């Protein structure tokens, strides 16, 4: 009876005041201790409303104290960022579907909204590292607005607005390069922070390794290793300009396991050490 009345109240608020609401009905209690316990349970169960639309029939439910998980049913943010970038590269709408699928899994597994938002925050941080030249306003939005979302719909809308800027793809369609070479270039630009092998690249486009190396050199003037190294160093330089992470941490982010080797390559390309580069560019 109370639940039915609550649903009516929510619908009336929406109809007459255009106001969305959610109502929780507690279990009966007969003492102050019981009141406090039911209040605690209701506050916990109110997290359910994060995943529910304003039109949902579940806008009024009975609080039962079912626990929420702190785990997000998805791969680590680093892996998820690559998956999301791949989906976006195929079709921007695929990225929206990927996000909606993630949220649906979190809803079904009762993932705490704060845990989901923290996961999204880490995922966006990885995308920002992959696109370090994005504007400061977008970087600020990824830090603040994610945690300000009060519903999964708001979170989806925020990501829909942010992803095109964070997943901008280089325009290589009309540069005159061979299609297989463009595919490899795009892959290297998106996955430079991953461990990449020649066998992996050749298998991806079904070409012989030696032929791919010759073709890539002919089309770009660089070997695959030279091209990948240059991209990694350019990303490292951008991170040095923007943040306070140590050169050692940055070398790891751009897939250089040996900081000394990274320093040597960086100095060869920029004529100064990473530390000197940061000091000079921050002036």
C-alpha cells in the first residue's frame, strides 16, 4: 500500500512540477535504535536511484539493505581505455554502446555509484594521457563533473560530450599512404603505451613481417621502430610540459622499461635531458 502510494506521488511530482524523485519505504521499527538502523539502510539503498530513470516503476521501492559491491565488472581502466578507443575508432556510436554496457553491468552487479565514478575517472585519466594536448577545460571536466553526476544518465551524457575530444583520431585518410600503412600508423598512435611487436602488427593486417617493414619505410621514411619511438618521446615531452610526474614514471607510461635508455633517446631527439626540458619549457 505504501509503495503504491509512493509511486503515485512520484508520478504526480513529475506531471505537475516536472520534478523527478525517488522514494524508499523502510521496514517497520519500534525504537530509536530501529529508526537509526532503518535510516542507515535507506541511505545505502538510495544508491539504487543512481541507475534508475525518472520514468522507472522502481522509483519507489522497499529498502532491504542489500549490500553494494565496490568492484566494477570490467577490465582495469588501462585496458578499458584501449577498448573504448578501439570502439570509437570503428564508430563513435560504438563508444556510447560500450559505456551503456558498462553501466548496465554495474547496475546488475550492484556496483556502488561512487566506485563506478572513480573507475570512469581513472579511465578518462588514461585517455587524457593518450591525448595530452586536450584543452584544460576538458581536463577539468574529467576531474570534477564525473563525481558530480547524480544519475547514470548524467554520466552517459557527460562521457558522450567528452569522448570526441579525448579520442580525436588523426586525419590520415587522404595523405596518400598505403591503406595497410595507415592502419599500422593509427594503431601505433592509439596503442603506443602498450607492448607492441612486429609479429603483432604484421598479423593484424595479414602481411609478411619483412614486406611490412619495407612498405612502412617506403611510405613514411621511417622504420616502424623509429616511428613508434618518436611518438612515445613526443607523448613524454607533452607530459613533462603539463604535469609534475617524474621522468622515471613518465618513461614507464610511454612503455620504456629502462629510464636510462629513455633519457638517452630523449636527449638525442630534443638535445636535452627530460629534467632540463621540463625546466626550460615551464619558464
